C-alpha cells in the first residue's frame, strides 16, 4: 500500500479478484452449501464494491489523487477538522467493512446454520492446513480494511518519509492503539446488532452506497 502504484481503484479490483477465486474454489467442491455460499458472497460483493468505490472517490476528490499514499499524506497535512463529506464516507466505509468481512449484521463468522451461512458455507468442506490458510487470509483482509480505514479517516500520528527511528516507533505505537480502538468499536457494533436476513442485505449495502454518494455530493456542493 505504500508503493506509488497503490491506486485505490486497483485496490477494489484486487479485493474483487480475491472474492472471485474464493467463490470458484467453493463451487469446485461440488456441494450445495459451497455453491450457495459462493452465490451469496458474489451478491454481497456486487453490492458493496460500488459503495467502496464511492468512498474512495470522495477521498480522492478532497485530495486530488487516487493514490492511497498521496491521499494519506494530504489528509495528514490538513488540520484536525471534520469534513462533512468524509463523515458520510466513513459511515459508508464501516458498513462496507462489515459486509466485506462477513461480520454481523450481514454474516455471522461463528455460525453453522445452513440457511444463514455466507462465508462459512464456502469453507465448510475445508480442514487442516487449507482451512488455516483460509482463516488467515480472512483475518488479513479484515486487517487490511482496518488499516485502510484508519489511514483514510484517522491519518494523524503517522510518520512521514525521512523521519527518524523514534518517530517511526511512535507512529507504530499509535497505529497499534488505533487498531485496538477499531477492534473495540467492531466488537461493540457486533454486540449491539442482530444478524439481518439475507434479503435485507441489499437494503443495508444500498444505504452504504447512498451515504457514500451523499458524501460525494456534499463535497461537490459545499467544497468540504
């Protein structure tokens, strides 16, 4: 993500490619649950990707760049103020994060009920090292989403290029504190939420898309 080629649009495409291969692997098993989970996963991805793109477009319009490092550097150089457009985008990003990472209220990562499974239905037939790799990849995806969200909406405290070892160590501690805060907020959201039925997922992600579009319109109309 720190490379000059870390374009946010390409980043969404990489997440989509990973989802496609995961769905293909689930369908290759040949079981009904694998196919069911793959279809539901692709539906969630089809609904969440436009909202995620709108979130990145809002940040890109504010910073005049689609490169994630440039966006973070520009946002870090600004004063600690709340942009209304970024507030809408942040709410939309949290909703997309919950859907993309199979968290409550869209999915329950600890369930094995046949009618409610999405991600778990795709990995039901895996075991041993293959299941471990899938769970590892799922955790890394959640970590990536958390790091991207914190870099976009809470970029302060990051070290700049050319900083010394002390500044880098301090920024690392701040990043760990932010991740701990993110985990606490995620646990609070999941504790206070109930899982939605699968046919309510389009409404949830449609709301995320509308919030992201509102953020885009607020920036275009108010310039903030």
